[in-house]
C-alpha cells in the first residue's frame, strides 16, 4: 500500500510541476555556447529521474518481469527506442507538439497498465507483442525528451557532444530510478499482499496514466 | 474467477481509473495548472491563481551585459538597418534620436523565417524613440531608418541589454559587429 500511495503522490507532484527543466537550469544552459557535457549530462539524468511519466511507464514494464534477463531485455528495448528519437529528433530539429507527445507518453502508461491487468488477453483475446510495444512507446518517450532538449540546446558547435551527454545522462537517471523501483518491487513481491494488490496497483497506474494524458491534452487545448 | 467475471473486473477497473483521473483533472489540475475551474472546486480548494504564480517578473539573464552606442549618418534618401541578435526572452533597453525627422520601422526577423519576413512592432516618422524590448523569439531585432529629407540626418542609438552581436545592413551589404560593450562611432 505504501508503494501505491507513493505512486499517487508522485503523479500528483509530477503533474503539478511537470518536469520541465527548472527555470534556473534552463536559463543557464541557454546561455551556453559550444560543448558542455557536464551540464547536459546532469540535465538528462535529472529529467529522467524526476520524470514521473517515464518512471511510471518503466514501473509498468517491469511490474511482472521476474527474471533479470527479461528486465534487461525490456529496458534495453526502451532505451533503444527513446535514444533513437531523442537523437534523431534533436539532430534533425524535428518539431512536434510537446503536449501531444507527452499525452501519448501518458497513454503509454495506460497501455502498459491495461496489459498488466490482463486487458488484452482477457478482454480482447489477443496480446500485442509486448516487446514491440515497449520499443514503440520508447520512440515516443524519446520524442518527448527531444522536445524538451530542443528548447535548450544550441544548434551550433557542441550539438553532438551536448546531445550525447544529455542522452547518457538520461540513461544514468534511468538506471538510478530503475534500481530504486526494482528494490521496492522485489521487496513488495515477497509479501503476500503483492498478489492481492497487483491488479489494484495497475488500476492505479492506469489512473495516473490517464491523469498525465489528460493534463497534457488540457495543456494542448488551453495553452 | 470465470472469464466473464474477469472481463467485468477489468472493464470496471479501467472505467474507474478513467473516472478518477478525469475527476482529479477537472477538480484540481485544470484549476491549478490552467486557471480553468468548470466546477468551482478550484475556488473552494484555493487552487485558483496557482497557474499565474509561476510567472514572475524576474528573468535571470545568463549572458553578458552590454551597453553600446552607435551613430549613423544618413544622406538624403539613404537607409540603414541595425539589428541585434537576441534569444527569445532576452531583454534590451534602447533609446535613439535623430537631428531631423526620419522614417523608422522597429521589427524583428525570426531565425528560420522566409527571407524578407519580419514582424513589425512600431513604424512611424519621428526624431526619437525609446523603450524596453523583450524578444518574442530567437532572431535579429532592431530598426530600419530612412532619411526622407533633403538634408543629412544623424541618428544615434543607445542600447543596454543582453545581446552578443549586431548586424548593420546598408546599401545591400551586411556588417557584423561582435560587441565588446564599448561605444562605437560610425560616420
């Protein structure tokens, strides 16, 4: 139950704050020209570590993964997906609406929760490839990262360094967050309450996903 | 559990998830984030106004502070353009004056815009102007002056703010200035 409370709390906080780079960080990196691996590495890590939408999706992905090999496989697929669109999106300066991308990211949490609840299996009678889903949603998560970074990165020299530093930071932040989530999850799985509340937890996860998506939709429509 | 009961459970849970999310969104998130309060709950919970609280009057400027003055001589019917490179949100204070009335057009060209595209903020005949300017987008921002009198005009521009370079356009040519903050004079 503590985990559930924590998820809800984090989502509310995440929704309230968004996870834009803070104004001071933004002003600082905007003033930079040329390669600045340190700041961009830090920003990437911070963005991922404080990005509740990315974290909830990861939680959904590893929720029922019991073997280390599977965790590694799925997280790798997610990493490939988001790195691809992060790099391509920033490199080609692909302009997409960040609210819409973030809405899809919110819906990726809904999707994963629905999958964990057995929705595809039981309700629709067919389970889309779970690995493909993680990869494809990874692409959207990367696009979301790209829209953030585009606002702060200087297109001139240093672009490659800064982009790769940000990407590396994202992976470090992800590793750190994932470790914490995994430890909590492993702990929870040991208790009998896991089986009882797994369905409820994914319902809550879905609710958070809807909330994130709704907030972004509102942002798209109202601002 | 039967398959049918299972289905009902998943459907019910999904509907509940959507409903709760919509409820939280409408009662709390919309009022707090966007100042939109369809049910009046934002007012009741004291959430209204939160979305404006983040808009502070202060904007930290990381760039170097510049202070420049430049003087242009304009022969009859000669024109000059002088623009600063500013990023969106960068601010500048300016004052210009001329010893005779000139036509001016204060405008900006966004980066990546079609050639010749400009957004005009003020356009008139005057012998002076001044104010503050905050760049709405990345690009070059500044003035066009034209002397439409029969006598020579001398225009002086003073600026303070956060810009790195300036470009002068005259007779179809461009002169790029890396600004050092020193006063410049141009005959």
